[in-house]
C-alpha cells in the first residue's frame, strides 16, 4: 500500500558527491538495493537523468471528437458551448462556458446542471440571469473538478455530457464530449525547506494523494500518466527521483526555477508512469533532503 516505510535516515539528503559546480553529482549504488525510502534510495540507471527521453503519451494532450449533435433548443431559450470538448487533468479544475440565448422575450433565472460526469468529477451549480428585454446571450461558467484518483479516459474514447438549463417548465440542452486526461502536475510546496526533517516524511503539502494518506492514480494499461513538476517555491530546486521516477538534472543552470515548471529542451519535462509504477522522491538539494517526500502509485483502472 505505502510506497516506502517511514524510516530514520542515517544520511541527510542524497548520498552524492560534490562536483566542480558546487552541486551534487549522484553516485548510485549498483550492488544491493538500499532501504526503500532511505537517503540512498537511488535507481542505478538514473545517475543524471538530464538526457533521459520520455516517450510520453499522446493521449495526454489530444482532445475528444466533437459531439455529433449540439443539443436541443427550447422555445424560450437555447444553450451553446464555446468548448464542446472539455478536457481536464488529474487533480485540476476547468471552467466550462455556457451561453444562454433568450427567445420570445424570455427573462428570468435559468438553472444549469451537468449530467454524465464520471465518478470523481464534480460540477458546480450555476444560474444564468436573463434581464428583461435582453436578446444577447448571457455566458456563465460551470466549474468542473477532477479528483486526482479519477479514472483517466482511455485513448480514442470520451464521456458524453449533457448541460441542461431549466426555468420552470422551460428547458434546453447542450452536448459535450468530455475527457479526463492522463496528466498530472506535481507541485514542489512553498517553503519546502521548512518542511524537511531527518526522516522520510510524506507531506500532504505535495497534495494529499501523495502524502501521508496516499491514493493510487488509476489508468488503463498502455495509457501512462504523464507527470510534470512545478516549483511553487521562491527558490530553485532539483527533484530527486527513486524507484522509477527519473532524477532531475544536477547540472548548474538546469535546476527548476521558482514558480516554474521543470524544463528539458525548452519544454516542460515529462515522466510517464504506467500501471504498476510505485515511485517516490523529494527535493534533492539542501540538507535533510529526504524529509518532505512524495510518492506516486499507479494502478489499473477497474
């Protein structure tokens, strides 16, 4: 269940030597594996990691096909969606714009709701206010939020959604094809240095799913979850990786800059985790590095 036992580390941070840049250069043990979650828990094949090419997953960036029909207009108003193929990443939210166009002099409140959302995705309830005499569409936003353990949408598939507007006995609908993308943003916490301790401590500040009460990510075989790392702290960091999470670059100038994504070749760096992944890591730089650790486990969707 837990990726690594919480153990007392006999060495602070990564057990690495120092190079001429003043940054540490990883020296992975290649004989017997170290204790899981310890400061020496390195992968033998990710000594640097800067040049590792991640194959990625095209499904993480593609959008669903548009719905075959737009919906059903009512006699008093109609609905339309500027974005009929909404796509959301794991643990994230998006605003779905809904335009309500009055007809035949209609005015009043239109209650909007969404049906068909997969388990783990929620939608806010919203009202659109149509002023008397108005003929122009009124646009409101419905917030969709996907829990981090929501099952991702399989490649070449989508989830049909129906947005319904009601005002008394009057109603109208708009159709969408929705997708939960196999993509995750892992965030280095603000002031992460203050969270560190001499033991491996999984901190909820990374996101509760990756901390003390771990939740497995769920996807299909062959539909790996693409992970990016964002540094929300005010100082640069290097991400330590173990158990299959590729270590970040320790080369001077390639650290993750404050309020920025980890970059590689001019684009946010990705690590694709497939079913069965059970990885961990923490900020590599600084003393007592193994404190404030994260862990990510990926299971096959039911």
